[in-house]
C-alpha cells in the first residue's frame, strides 16, 4: 500500500533515523572494523575494491617486479558464463575468491587451493524489467565483505540491478537478509559495490538518467535494519546537513541550498545518484564519495546551481551527517557525473605541512585534491591540457571558471566540448603509490557535440533531454576513431604528470600499483598490461578473451603472488558492441565514439589470474583430481 | 521533442555567441555563498511559464518519494521480524 508522503513526515523519519544512528554509535563495538583493517593489511587478502579503506589499490608485494614481470603467465581462469560488461575486481579473503558478475548478478566463491571447484554460487532471480531501466549496459562493480563477530557469520554483501541489497553467508552463500533499496518502477537500480564500515553496509543508488533523486543508505549488517539515509538534493534534514556543515569553507554554501538552488520541486527528480566508490578514514570517522549528475541533462530545464549534485562529500559514518560538501560542477551542463574514485593519502602540501588528503579524478576533466578533514581545496588541475569547458578552478573560491563558448543550452548545438559526457575519467578505480607519491590514472580522451531537447518527466522512463555525438579528443585519430584513452602518472602536490601514454581505447577500468615498481591495468581491446611505474615503459602485456572495464588486483597464496583481472567488455563504452547498435548518437553518444571496438574484441566475462611462470595449484597434477568413491 | 527556434531565440542565440565573455555565464558571479548560477543571455531566470517550462506533473514527481517510503516500511517489518525470530522473511504478507 502506497502512502502519500509529506515534508514533515520525511523530516520526522529523518530525525528517527538520526536518533537510531546515534544509539547505534554508542552501542556498536569497533571490533568488526578493527578486524577488517587487520585483514586488509595481509597480502593474502583483498577485502574491498580498493584493497583497504584508503582505496589506494596499492600492494606492497614485490615478488612480481620490473625485473621479472615478463615471466607472468596465466595461472588459472574462471568463466562467469555471462556476456555483459564486468566492472570492478574480485575479493580475496581467507583463501577464497569472491567473483561478481553483470546482470543477473551471480556470485561465485572459489577455493584458491583448487579454483576449479566452485564452493558456492548465488544466482538471484530478478525481474527482467530491470534490464530496461539500466543506464549503460548491465554492469555491476563488486562486493563487500564483513568479517563476522562470532554471533553473526561473515557476510558477502552484494547489489542487484533490481534495487536489492543482499547479504550472503560468506562460507555457504545462503541469503542472510535482503532489503529493497530501490524500485525499478521509478527508475532506481543498483550497480555499485556496497561498502562496509564497522557494522554498517553502505550503498548508493543509480538512475540519474531516469530522474532518480540520489541517496546513500546504511544498513546494520547484523539485522538488515536501516540505520540512516541521506539524499543528494532536498531539505537539509534529508541531505544530512547540520549547523557545522562547511564550517571551514562557508563559501562552498551551507544551509537551504538542496532546495533553494532548484526551481520548484525539481529537486525531487534532480539526480545526484552515487554509484561509484567510497573511501573511509577510521581516524576521522568520515567517509567520502561523490554524488552524480543533476537530472535531466538538459540544463535549461533546471535553473540554479542544483545542489548538492556533483559534490565531494565528507560524512560521519555513524550518522551520515555531512561535515563538508564541495560541489565541483555547479549547474552541470555536460553530464560530468561526480561519482568517481576517492583515493586517500597523507602528503606534505606545498608549504610542507603534512595533511590528510583525498584525491579525486573527476568526470569534468579536473583532478581535485582536498584536505579530507575539512574540505579545503588543495589542488585542482586538468587531467589533460585539452579540457576546454573550464579555464581553471579558482582554489580560493572553489569555483570553476567556465568558458562560455563550450556551454550547452536549448536551441544551440555545442561543439568540440572536451571532455565528453563520459568524462576524461569515469568509473575506473585508480591507484596511488605512497612511496612515489604518484597517482596512476586511466583516462578517456573523448570530446563531443551536444544538443539539448525538451521532454517531460515520467517516473521510470529515461529523462535525459540531450543528443550527443562523441569522438576522439584532439590527440586521437578522428578519421579512424582510435586514440580514445590515456594512462598517466600524476603528482597531486606539484600538479605535474611524471609520464603519460596514449591508448587505442579508454582505460576504463582503473589501475593497480605495486611495490614491484609496476602499474597494471586492462584495456577495452582486451589486454592486461604492466608498465614501469617510474617511467611508464611498457614491460608486459597479455591478450585476454574479452575487453576489460574492471581494475586488476593482487594477492598472495601459499607464498606465490598472483595478479587477477576481470574481463568482459561492455559498460558505457561497450553499449554499441553488446547491444549491436549502429546509430552514433545511441548509447547516450557512446556508439559513435567506440564504433571500432567491435573490431578488437567481443563479449564474454570471466577472471584471469597470473603468476610468475604460471605457477598454480595444478602444478601438482593430483590437485583437483577425482579419486573415486571413498 | 525539439523546440523550434523562433526569431526571438535566434536573436538570443546571436547574443550568446557574440557577446563579450563578461556578459556570459562563467559561474563566478555569486549572489550568495554557493549560489552562483546565472541565466544565460536571452534565457529565463525561471522556466515556469516560459517556452522552456517542463510542466512537471506533481503526481509524477511524488512517485519516487512514495515508493521509498513504502519500501522503508516493508524493510522495517522484515528487520523487526528477523530480530524477533532469527529468520529473514522477504514477503511481508507472510509476516504475522
């Protein structure tokens, strides 16, 4: 039974949620969190998409290094049996690898001693209608792990495209709880990897292309109970804005802007979903993520700054309340959805002061570094010198100084706008080497033409309002639609790029850095590559069965270092290939840009695992053999 | 549905393309902290009643909120039942 909802009811619900959160904060033990932190320190585990709470995707392992990486060979592989795009990376915990898939979001647990044996598999039955409201292929970005506490078993937590968040027993795969976090009838889906902090499972939302109002929610892992929920737009009480919000940077804006920077009730369908990655600092108890684009893409239909879409958040993990919010692209005109990875580091700023930082390569072509304790803007540099919608970001005001020549608006076709709506960086989970103080960034090199059109809002239907044509950026080959990507090594303090290399297609999935002086990444045309992380020199590559849109990870098992990567082309850059589309403006403009991708790879998902000389459990030929009835 | 370009809007478009940068929206002229949006030359401050009025249907705008509220209520019943019984029942019609 649906009930009408009023502002006062929402405010009341929000107060109750906050009260419940406070109660939880007082009573919750920190042991689960400490256990997770300890697990993440072991080379034998990879317990979250970015390895640990810093999301650095950095491993201190050196067994595989610049001297011997050429000896990497396939150790073993696993086909997921699904064809659509495979983003993210597997988890490894206590000798098991947990593998996620595209829709219908199957999950597999593999025994690292005998990876040919599937320990358990979870295959949810979902409403197939979910496929029709997915924005950009049928991807999923991964899993979360909660370590258990003796009373409640260890859990694998997953999202389903149909809007459900599900907790599974990590040892058996049995469903422990299953909650509704979205409703496909109003366009809400889930593609994100959930995130565990203490005894909370955090999850965002997808569907801004259908006018979904973005939200972030925390559930008690032990009970499935909602602890808090905050939105990207709307009244302060629902956005999680209190008296001390942006105290250090009041010029970012403070109260009343989640409704005041929208016309009428447009904030109710204003987007700001978050389907990207989280990072967390246990010392500040703040977690960080970005809210996405405002809806619709047609900017003329939504006057105002459209807060708090496109915002880097620092929120209290126990309550969801925001300590700071910095809006990178006020009144977005290009779909520069701000959900990308947040990588935490501790570095000295230009004045020599050691600071807790977060670095975020944004869709809008700017890589931002903030003081993650208070939101101070430390640096904001272009990901490539061809970014043209913005002249610079004023570090004092935090405002982008836009070039009106590349604005978009009704009755006008904007041309040669860089980056395209795909951004110069998208969902790829990148890496940071703390010993070199370098970020390794997978880049899109794509520009666009953009023409808005009017359309009505209907719940559950696409609500975009723009036609896009995409093509390689100025450094690419526009005749042949190649040269659509780059990989770069970036210093966030100096603002300099130590090295950069062009790629045939976008480096969509992200990077892995290791103490072996290596950076690994996958390519859309189906290679995993290793470069010298000091120089960018290409040292090794291997052709995979399909293109890559996920990021590599590494783990140690029984003394051997392995590198693993998911393959399975798709995602936004692959929509033309996976759905066999020809119109260059289809797939929100991606089909034209990637029309050549089909000549390099085809569909098919799985995991491939590498080691030096291909060392693997089956070197002992008796492993995995059936020895007859006992 | 693409809106036809009228003579008036053609003139506005000319203003946009030929106006000095100081007159165009560059996002730096703030009325208040965090409030820096300006209408582009020739375009309205408010779209209601203009040719760009999306004419949102309040019933459609309400649907997401209604859906979220009902899902939260169902989830609450599931979690409460789970805490009492240790058994997760998804179908709320089967929860006593």
